[in-house]
C-alpha cells in the first residue's frame, strides 16, 4: 500500500512529515515540482496541467492507492480536474482544513490566509459554507509569507510586521479561528500564536490525516519506503528538507515523459 | 530588423519599455515565461534549459537579429550557454550594469542587490572585477523585493524596512554606487533614492541600451512591431504590463514545440 504526495515545491513537506509519522508502515512518496514553483501566481489552466503531470508521475512509477495534493493552490484549482483524470482517491488540503475550522469555531467567524491564487479561488470559503452556511468567513492573501519562510526569517521583525498586517484585519472582524491556507504557514505557527494567542490555528498538514485514513488499507505488511523527488535540484530544498523530514533521500526527476 | 527580449516573467518589461522608447522604428518582441516564473530560485541547469526554450521561440518565430536576456538570473547563469547554442548576438543585463557601475563609482566601492541566484552566481562581482580589479564589491540577496513589487507595495512600511535591511549593510561598508541587480527593482528606485539620496543607482534597463545599439542596424525602414508573449496568462502580468508599457497586445504561447 503506497501513498503519493505532491506539492509545488517545499511547503508540502510539512504534510509529508505528518503522514510518515502517522502511517509508519506505509510507503510514502513525495514529489515537489521545484522547477516550476510556485503555483500560487499561475493560471488555473497551468495549475491543472502541472498537477496532472505530478499525479501521473506518482501513479505510473509507484502504483499509489491514494494521492494527496499537499498544495493549497492545486487543491483549490485542480482537485475536480484530477479526480476526472485519475482512478484513485484524490485528497486535497482545503476540505479537511475547512472541516476542522468549522468544527472548532465557537463564534462562527473564521479567518483564512493563503496565496493570492488560493484566496481568489474562494475554495475555503465555499468548502466552509458547504458545511455550515451560517459561518462568516474573512479572507486575506498573504503573499510575503512564503518568501519569508523560504528565507528562514521566522522570528524576524519583517515577519512580525507582515503577520500583523495580514491577520489584524481578520481579528478586527472578530474571527476566533484562523486557517493557515498554505503549507508554508505552519512553520510560522508559533510566531502567530505569540502575536494572537486567542486564535485557534488550523494546520492543514494535520487536518489531512483523518481523510487519508478513510481511503487506505492499513492491514498490509508494508515496507515503509520513503522517497522524495523534485523536478529541480536546489540548495533551498535540501536545507528545508533536512529541517522538516531529516535524512530521507531525494532524487531529481524529469516530468516530460509523464505528460 | 527585429530584437527579441525575454525574461522569467514581468520584470523584464522595464527593459522592454526602455528598448521600445529608444529604438522607435525597430520590431521588438517580448517573451515572459510566466508559467515558470521565477528563475531566481531554480538551479543553473534548469535556468539554462528554460532560457534556451525562450530564445528558440523568439528566433524561430521572428527571425530576430539580437537577443536581449532581460533577466538578471538568466544573464548570470545562462549567457555563455545561450551564446554557444544560437548564432545571433546575445546581450545580458549583468555586463552593461557592471560597466556603468564601474564607470560611476568614485570611491571604488560598489554594492549589489539581487535575487538569491544572481548574488550566489557572483556574476556582477566577476564582471566588475574584470573591468577594474581594484574595486571593492559588497553584495546582498534581496528576495523579498520581487514579491513586494508584484504586490504593488511600493511606498509601504514593510518595503522600507526590507530596503533598509538589505541596503544598510552595504552603506555601512561605504559603497557609493548600488547596482539594482534584478529587473523588478527599478520600480523601487524612487523609494531607494528617498532612503539613500547619496547613492548612485544603476538601472540595468537603461544600461543595456548602448550594448544593443552596437549590435543592430538602425538604417532599415522598419515597421515598429511590438508584441508581447507569455507562457501563462495571469491577471498580475496584465496589470503590470498596462502600468509599464501600456496597451501593447499580449498573447499566450506554448513553448513545448520550441524545445
């Protein structure tokens, strides 16, 4: 039994890390499309094409039984498209995050931060409204947070200023719950908590686990293979990989043949 | 007589704008690789491959006589590679910028800001040292400036803080000249000038013009065609295109056939 996880780049490793910790016996493969990262500033058509290429690679190479789209932008734009093209279950990060947010909010006011693409898609808003139409949702794109995380500026005055700028308007609206709608953001969870200790933070890297559990068969005696693939080899990826998942081997792959 | 200009995305439009203003009678074509932007966080191998695909498109479609690489990262990594692959003159933005900086500095101390890739390549440093080995060069990667410009946060406290953080250490070293080593940065020229009025700012979108002049024949009665191509269609590109070059038509193109 194998699970495939893909992301536009590095951020999805937070999801990968949660999956391998939770499902110790399963084979779990990761593909980061680092040659074309980020997806957040691309069009829907391009995001769908790239996502299908990533999915095809994982399916054809590893015969995975479940595909996890660990990228909020791809989850927002390409999920239905992927489901129409592949024959295995496809799990995105948006619906699980929305579900947890709707479950945890007490005053029915939820804030969402994400890339420009994710926020524009209204994917979280639609998904939450689908669960409970009475919930009020306030959104803010937070495009500086990805480069700040990738620069390693976690506990830094620019990061604090940016976080306040993005989150304060949502707090002013009275939200009690904040969806971290991008896989990079959980790295800033502690900083956000320090600034806004009263907020309930929804981390999609954890929210996705119960959904995976529903789709897979845990009974097989598996080999716990872990392999990480990227479409480009960069130092930034290697450094963050080391920090998030440690010594798992990574290989470069060319997606051209899986188009 | 036609000139081709390519960039990883939007930023090169500052160079394109200078070229069409200066060479009014020439045909000038632009390609922005918006489906894979940015190049600054990719590897040398990937940057070379993408750059050649962009070059081939412009050469095969428009029979250009001169190729301008309006991207500092591609100029830093792919220029020699491109020159070995195509038979027309290839002009990058690094050497012209370096030349102007070496010309303008009085105290022979030059600062350079750019993407992580450009700074790591040491391309400006090598090019300046090549002209005058006695010049001291101080560099700083400034990765937040591109997303800040793309967000339109020009006159904003986060931008000011980031500019100070990136430029102050160079000023502390005594530089009198600062190379804006990324095509996005000229948009921030006024802000930088306000913070550091004593610095001479080197803008590669202007530095490139004398080099082009050497390569082209201005005598032909040309048609002044202007066309802009992108590999992805996004709202951000359309907005910045409008702001930088106005109403020039843009078209989406698929580079697959030019590989």
